[in-house]
């Protein structure tokens, strides 16, 4: 294992080095939070694919393949579909808004009265997303070093917090690009073909396994529908995803770069399911389906390759963790703390450069604070699936309707948006308490109640001020104010 250890250590040290390098580039709020809004198509596609394909998509995707066969691809497949829908239909308009958070978009659209409540919901979602990603370090480091769970979480989490705090979105973008390459090589080019060969090829896999393992709908229509509601729609509105859209250097980059990333997700989904199916042939009686990835890597891959594939799993976890962390800190600082303190509208005698440096320091401090909170919560938390389900249910049930309604329906009002957030969120919480956290009913009825309330209250209240809608249309058209840094040529 010495060679494998060396590969992993070099990878981790490299992540810290990139974070240190990124610190030199993050000199303004725009650079720190959205990489100056000037990423070119290559970096944008790679980093977008990196953030949406995390530990759940890699370790969990293989586990679903082990349990259900090829239809286990549906969870990650719906993530790819969501990213494609976001990129084709909404990303160009989102990028032109020149905001930093989803709540700022709601304020622009509805007149400044939806930010704090939506910010709290989005903060809870991003926090739990970061926590669940951080917990995954325990699984990987246990395979690598037989490490204690708490030590593994602290080690992995501290590395992500360190490079994220140092350079913000620039560091995260650069590390995500490395992680994208490592994942592509480790999972698609190495683990996938080796797993299939070790299992005897597709003909042997079909001979060894029941026919339902090769049924594209074997996981069940209701499960697929729930995945669409949670993950496809979740991709449309998550702060972690939107914050990457804000980094695009142009509308074209946001649209086509995201389309490439979404297509990559579809390929990754199928690869994970095939690897899991191969693992079922090789290890038919594993105690847990989620052990399939670690088992096949540990037992079937040669020295050196094993280290690279485990680095790929680590890269998957780190990319999602860092993206969720900066999203959580951005929402906590810009949508909650700053609003409560009145800092957004407050005047100062400081020069613009002083203000920019203060904003960078403030956002850097929030990443550090949220990072510590994420690590502590990850140590204390046991049921990861339930926590992630609560997060996505609240996100989709509370925020999907007012966000998409604001983008698609000009008659939607601030009162309708606030009612939709409140009723949808409370309905999801109440139904999870009644039916159980992992039940499908909470997201079905929560989303429906949010939609009904949004339409009824919007129609029953005065239409949004025409001046607000006019300013909104100006921003959607790309005629709003832009940071100075955005005139710099896009990075490829």
C-alpha cells in the first residue's frame, strides 16, 4: 500500500498548494465568491461536473448499481438531467443577473422582501450538503489508513476548509478542475473497464445475475419520479449550483459549458451502475451495498491504480464538500448576517478598495466558521441519508416554486413567494414527521401545496411594482451593473 499512500498524500498536498496559489487571485468579493465571473468553457464545464458529482454520485451510485443493476444509474442520471435543463433553459439568464446568491435573485424579482426567509432555507440545505459530503471522508480514509471516524472527518474536512478559506472560489475552481481530471481517469478510464473484465465481461454478468439487473426501469417508476423531483429540480435552484453559474464568463459559456457537464454526468451515471453490477458478480453477499465501491477498489485493482481510484473518490467528495461549504458561507454572510446587521445598505467612509478587502476578509471568516460548524456537525451526526433527504425536501418543497415562478411568471408577487416558502417548507416538515423522513409523500404534497399557495396568493395580491419588474428585466437582459473585473478576458 506504500505506493497508494504516496499517491493520496501527493494529491492532498497538491490541493493545499493550489489553495495557497488561489489566495493570490482572490483580491475582491467577485474574485473570492464567483472567480471574477470570467471562467471559460473548459474550466466551467470541468468544475460544474466536479461539484454535482460528489461522494453520493460515486460511492452511492456504485452502491445503487450493486443493489439494482443498471437502473441504479437513475439517481445520478436525474442529476445530469437537472444540470442539462438548468444549462439550456435558465443558466444564461441567471448569469446575466450578476448576483451572488439565490436570495438576491428573489429580492430583485419580488422587490426585496423574500431574502432572509429564503436565505435560511438555503443555508440549511447547503450546510447539510456540506456535512453529508464531509462524513464520506470517514469511509475513504478507513479504507486507506484504517483511520478512526472522527480523525478521518477532521483530516478531510480541514483540508477542504483550508484551501476554500485561503482562495475562495478561485481555489475551489482550480482544485475542482484537478479533481475532475482525477475522477475521469480513476473512475471512467480505470475502474470501469477493470471491473467489467474482472467480472468476466457483460456476457458473464448477464449469466450470473437476474434479468431485472439489466432492466432500465428495474428500480421502480415511483423511485425514478421521486429522483426527478428531488435531484433534477434540486439542480435548478441550489445555491451551490447557481454559484458556479455565476462564474461563467459569458452566456454562451454558461449554456454550452453546462450542457457538456450535464452530458458527462449521464455517462458517469451509467459507469457507476455498471461498476456496481460488476461488483455484485464478484461479491454477491456484501453486508451493505455502499461497501461495493471500496471493496472492488481494495481487492481488484493493482497497486498504484488503487491509490489513483481512491484519490478519485476523495476528489468526488472534496469537490461537493468545498462547493457546498462556500455556498453555505456565502448565504450565511450575504443573505442572513449582513441583512440582519443592515450592512447591505450601510454607508462607510472607507475607500472602495478598503471595502473590497473587508468583504474578502468577511467572507473568508465565514467560510472558516461554517467549515468548523460542518466538521463538528459531521462528527455528531449518524444518519447521513436522512439528513440529506431533509435538506433536499426543504430546498425543493420550499424554494422551487417561488424561484421558477419568478423566472417564468410575471404575475407572481412577493406575498405569493413568501407564502409558498412558508407553506411548502412547513408542509414538508409536517409530512416528514407523519410519514417518515424517507417517505415520498412529503416532497409530493409539499411541492403541490407550495404551488397552489403561490398561485392563489399572487393572484389575490397587487401585482409587483412595475418599476421592480422593469429593473428585473434590465438585469435579465444583461444591462445591469457589472464588476470591473469582469472585463478581463475569460480563462479557459
